[in-house]
């Protein structure tokens, strides 16, 4: 056995010996299935309803500020409605200052969605060119926004999604996300 081989062998032995001590606490197969099911239920609805309960409001501005997210209003030009920016511990939502109040509120809710749903990325920058033809993250943020803004409301029987959305100040272009 060469010296290199010997070292490799001893290293792998060390790895084996430092094995898992947590095995005893591992859930049984049936529990694993239940846990998986539970983590699946922790969907957008759960995230939104927890947020609304904790903050006692569904106002995206209030929630964002309470969470320590800075909100700024700037002229973002013709294609960008809002931006969510995260760098280290600083989180920032920039909203286009020329939008209607209705749109500004929706954009804030959408960007808050990025903060809540897409936090896994340590440095995350999204420029919003895609509200109307959204990719996965944009779609999720739109869904989050619609759920947040309608979270104190319930559809009456026979009511259309347009009616619920309109009643809750959601821009008509976003009604499809209800
Ligand atoms: Zn977005």
C-alpha cells in the first residue's frame, strides 16, 4: 500500500466513525410520509395566513416595514414596476413612483412575496420586466400578492374572481392569479 492509499484509507475510516448519532430520532417511514404531506400543506396559503395573523394586517407596506424591509419610491422607467433587492442583511423594495396607488400596493405585495418565498438565495436581485409574462418566481410572487390582498375576504356564492379581486384593489391585469 502506498502512502497515499494508506492515508486515503485512514481518512475514509475516520469519516465512517464520525457517523450519524441522530439516527435514533429519525422518523419512521409512516411519519416521514406524514411530514412530507405537512410540508406540502405549508404552501402559499399557510405562509400568507401566518403572516397576516402575526401582523394583524394584510397591508403589504406595514408588513414589509415591520419585517425591516426598506421601501423606496423611484422613477423606474417604462418597463420596471418594482424591484426587490437583498444584500447581506439589507432588504429593499423599490416601487415605481408613477404607478397608481392600486399598483403600488400590488407591487409592494409582490416584492414582499419574493422576500418571503425566495429567501434561500443569499444575494437576490430581481428586476421586474415580467409581470405580464411571468416566469416561475414572478408567478409565485403574483400569487402571493393576490392571496395576501384577498386574505380577509371570501368569495360569496356566484361571485367571480374578477369581483373579489376588484373589491380588494387588485389591478385588473392580475386577476388571473386569483
Ligand atoms: Zn417579481
